[in-house]
C-alpha cells in the first residue's frame, strides 16, 4: 500500500483498492485484490490517517455479480458500522468512495473516480486527522 501510494500526485491523491473481477485495472495508485472485502477497514484508516493518500476508492465488482460470496455486502456493512471489523468513526467518509462496477464498466469507474478526485480537491486539508510524522514514525518502528 505504501509503495502504491508513494507515486500519487496532488491535488487529490487517490489510492484505489480494486477487485480482480471488477472494472479496476492494475496500474499506478491501484492495488488489486481477489476481493475488496479482503481489505480490512483498518487499512483504509491507515492510508488516510497517515497521509499516504487524500482518499481511497474501493473499486469492487458489480453488486449484481459478486465473485466472492458476500464481499460487497460485508464491505458496505463494515463501513456502516454494522459488521465487525468496523471502519472507525475517525475515518472521514467523504474521503472514501465505493464504486461497484463489473469488468465491462471501466468507463463508468473512471468517470466516478474522476468525480471523486475532483470532490476531494475541494475539501479542506484536515490536519487533525493525520498523525504527525514523528508519531507515525515511532509507531511504524515499534511494529515488528
């Protein structure tokens, strides 16, 4: 995640977590997963709170054609606080976009991602949500 986020450019740095069965394609700023439900909510918290990206696009497969059982449902429930593990309240929801698009809907995914990026660029920087670099470094050093 850190490596994928390193190449993101301002004004709105967006990291995409993509489903292998959806419209997302591997590339700069995109991390592909067998199912986006495999990304724990704490990962989205990490990406945003540590300032690795200004926002995260969850680019899952189409709601009507989920490839991995209940991935779409579970992801929605986790973000809504209805299923454990929950997305923490401190994570600003306006910095997350869930786009459920099948493999033939790449153009729609791109349009919605571009609209999300434009909306992010309009948001004020929220320094209170980002850990100070010194504190983040200490935490990362403490993790084996």
